[in-house]
């Protein structure tokens, strides 16, 4: 080409010289939130230096201090009122408190969906803040130490060590809670008088002390219950051998992707990996090309994407994702997707220190983006459990969202707090999304939302399974008693235990109430397989009667995924056959 240009008298353009610092390769700013390039301690230090302390103090006051003072002051105010109309002994104050707490809890629980949702979130937030971190750290540290000492032990031995570690950790949390309650007890008061109203400062201090005793007492009980529940829970065992495909009388092929982390920039890097990971979306495009080849050679029944569709839930990232799917129409009608923590809980992609105050509409905006994209991807194919009938009927996700269309578009335009509150039900009632089986003993897919609400990027990975979704699952299972199911969520149902993984990776990645949810699913374990993502590792295991499948990330790690063959054996049980690894 250059020679031809010279012959006609036109000079060829000079090749562009690469800059000394190539912007396409990123720089240190690309690693700001990378847990692969920076340690968790380094990230925490950076966030602490940049965090907005007025916002942090405001959020702490609204979420912790005010509720604690109100909880602890409630018995003083109630006994003060009773003392004006009746004579009650001062020793009855603590019992009045307990009765009051249970009465308020029952009133809120049965007061409607919004109050029930608030109570449930508050209850599990208390566990996530006060019980789970300490308990999980103790349990994992004990198990990790025992595994290092007994390196090479059998899987049965390691399961016994895990159960013992859980029981010991629960007892230690119980002892710590009792010790704190006893230490603070002398500063408490459970009986109030009208004179206390003259010194509201003292009343608040007594209320705070009362609250500490109540929370410490709860932590003592919860830690013990948690430890016993974990110790008696069937441990997860990896499956290393599979039944031949000839053993199934009917089978389905499901490609399982997760954590595709679409970015909105051509050369963008991802939050969790920085420059240590891939840039842009080229690897995802290659994955979809391979999927088309696999589908042509041996048709797929479904493509399941278990969360973290985007890297930070921005509008640009969702637009890129929809464009990618539009460019692969042969696969579009096979995709069933669900939200991950990166889709709904990243407060600010550019600033991990930023936090939202409670009531901020920013979280709802991320939910609206997610819901709108999921409606485009699968809205006409997945069904929801309707509130009126409590059943899965002809109502699709598209039908459900149509009734909120005006509110959704108005909220996207102005971010109104009033509309944010009214759209809460649009989000919560959209899950589970159910891809119905083609016949009464066929295979269906249930897509759940396992994300706990978070106002801070550093706590964005927490998971929670709501009671409403668990009840909806029971409804679906009862409505289709002979069907088989893929139960899909983003977070780990139970902890994966692999020697050599850092404690920072092993702690806090499962559902806060995963033990409860796993036990609940055991009853349909012969008819279901659980599939999830979140930690970017592949693992196929068995937990009691339940088969659990974790997917790697095709964009953050070694580029491969699995096509799973799910078959029904002669006894009607859903069986995972030999998976096909696609490089």
C-alpha cells in the first residue's frame, strides 16, 4: 500500500508511535479499588482517608445511635407511663422491656409488606453488623489453622474440623456477649419516673446502656444458635465424578456464566481487579462467539448468568450490555439473568469511599436500571408471583412492570424520594423471576435477588435471602410438584472451603442467612440444582441432598465456562451429568 501511494506521488502516513505512558494500558488510578492489586488493609486505609466524615457520622447516627437510644429508652418511657396510672414493681422493668420489644416486632411484622420488609432488613442488618463478622472470622480462623496443621487430611476429617470450629466460634461469641452484658448492666435502668424527663441527657445515656445489654444478650444467643446450626449443617463436599449421560432419560443443556462485569468504556478496567484483569469487553464478546458455536453444534436449552452483569451498575454499562446482547440474536432468547452486588450496590464507581445516607434515592435508581434491563432481556419469558393470587400465573415480568411504567420513567428523570418509596414494591415483587417448565415434569429456572441493601461500597458484597422470596419459592414448588428446577442466585448458599484461600476471600461472601436458606431447600434437593457466582471460582458440590454449582468469571480470571447437562434419572431425581468445559 505504501509503495502504491509513493508511485502516485502521495506520501504514506507515518505509523503512530506508542506513547511512553500508554493510556490504553491504564495506570495506578485503575487499581484504586482492586482487591487483586491492593490488600484489603490498604483499601480500608485509603477509604478511611477519603471518606466524608459528616456523612459517615450522619449515617451512623441514623442507623445505629438513634435506634439504639430509642430501643433502650422505650422501657423507661413505658414504665414511666404505667407508673402514673398503676403501681408496678421496679423489678418488672426488664420484663416490660422484653414484652414491649416482642409486641413491637409482632406489630411491625403483621403490619404490612413494607413494615415486614423493614423489620426483616433491620434484623439481618443487626446480625451482619454485630454477629456475623466476629463469628465468621473466628470460625474461619480456627478452621484455617486446623487445616494448616492437618494439611492433606481427608475430606471427612476436614468436615469434622469445620463443624468443630463453628461450634467453638459460636460459644466464644456467646461468652463475649454475656461478658459485655454483665459489664454494662450496672449502668442500666429499666424503670423510669417523670423526674427523668427533666434530664433528657441522662435518659439517653440510660437508654444507650440498656440497648447495649439487649444487643449483647441477643448476640450471645444468636452466636450460640449460629454455631450449633453451622456445626450440624451438612458440609459441602466437592463432586469429582459424574454419572454418564446415558443414565438420564431426559436431559437439558444449560450454559452457566457469572460475573461478566461489563464496563462502559472501550479500555475500561474493572473495580475488583484493576490492571491485573482484562480491559474492555472483548473477552465477553469472545465468550458469546464460543457460545454460538456450541449452540450450533449441540443446541442449548438456556444460558444462565448469575449476577454482576455490570461492573458498577452505571447507565453506560447497562447500555453496553444490551448492545452486546443485541449483537448476538441467536442467544438472546436463551438468556436468563439476575442481579449481583455490582449491579445494585456500588455507590460510586470512581470513589469507593463515598456512601449514601439512608433514604437516598440513588440505590433505587440502580435498581430501576437493573429492572429495566432485565425486562428487555427476559421480560416476556419469565413470570412473577402475583400479589393478588399468590401464584405464578400468566403475569410476566413485562406485564408486572407495565403497571409501574409512568412512575419508573418519572423517577429516572427526577430521582424523587416520594417515587423512590412507591417503587420499592416494584423491585421486591419482581423476584423471584420464574422461567416455567415446558411440561409438568420439565425443567424450570428460578432467578432470585440475593443482594442485601448497602449504602457503602466497602460493604456492597453482603447477601440476604428475603422471607418473601422463600415463601414465593414454596408457592412455585407446590404449584409444580413434578417439575425440576435450577434455583439461581448470586451469592454463595454455603461457604466454600479450600485450603490456601485467604481469610479475606473466605469471609463475608455467603448469604447472611444462607444456613437457614440451605436447610429450607433440602426438602426439594432431589428436584433442584442451585447455581450461583460471586467469588469467580468454579466448584460443583453436594450439601446434603442439594447439588450446588459455582461459576467462574470469564472476564476476571482464566477464560472458561461450563455447559452443564442436567438429567432426570429413572427415579425422577435431577442429576448433574458430566459438565463440558468451554475454553
